[in-house]
C-alpha cells in the first residue's frame, strides 16, 4: 500500500510540474520579453549555434549545429516537466529581435530548486542583455514558480561570468571537480546560487526598473 501511495504521489507531482513548466510564459523587463522557445524558432537558434565563439563551451555543439537535432532538443524541453526554455527577445523600434535563450532546468519540486542556463548570440554581448534576462527569469522563478533556490554551474576559468553572476547576487557554493567533459577533457565547475529570500538584490532592481 505504501508503494502504491508513493507512486500516486509521484504521478500527481509530475502532472503538477508539467502544468507549471509548460504554461505559457510572457515576462517583460524594461528592454526584453522572455517567451517560450518553440520548434519554429530553430532558424533563429541556428544564427548563434553556428558561431564557434558562442558555442565553444557547450558539448552539445562539439560536432556542429544540426537543425534537426536542435529542433528535437526544443521539442524535448517543451514536453519536459523539469525544464523551461525561453527565447530572449529585445524590444526594438521595429518590433522584436531575437537575442538568445535563457531557461530553468533539472527542476526539483521536492526541494524547490532548479538550474539556470543562458546563451546569447554575440550581438547581445556587452550590453547588459544577459543580466536583464537573468533578472527577468529569476523574478518568474521566485514569484510564479515559487522556487526557493536557483543555482548555476560555471567554468572555474570563466572570470567574467563569475563576476557577472556575483553582481546579481549569486554566491559561491563550491567547486565540482572534473564535472564537465568538453573536447575530451574534464573541466572543473563552480556552483553558484541565489535564494528567494535574497531576491531581489539591489543590482537586480536596477535592471528590472531600467536604471
């Protein structure tokens, strides 16, 4: 009986996860709109997926950017109860301009946490787009999804990324040794996180209020 009850609980939890993670998302920040990435966005993704400088730290693209594989990945994340994949759209005078993706992955509904991921095309680098997109996603994670913690993994050699995340309020949790295999080598990664009780930080308020 206990096993049956546990199975029913897991099934109900999975269905609840699906409803929350597959709900339509439309998050607005001063300059951006975050909306669900769809398979129809595959041509947009290919703009940065074929840029070696953008994808050099992603093992998914070690063997090139295959449109069918990218579309299948997006479809898989659409069906997933543990993933939320969003397109980062810059709002410009002519409408909207795609800048990249931001998302939550490996959502754990028992412990109310998820892993943050972001990738932007080069045209969006150095203009505060990453910071604003992360702030928009964190606001959604802590208010709509009611997560308690959002964490990320970053290469220990990525000083710029570590500095950026630190400015937004992410704190160091520890180094994961030989965590990520890239081009045949095992790389150390730093895990950083932020809690709902720490949100929003002063820096995040600046980005969300357009300061």
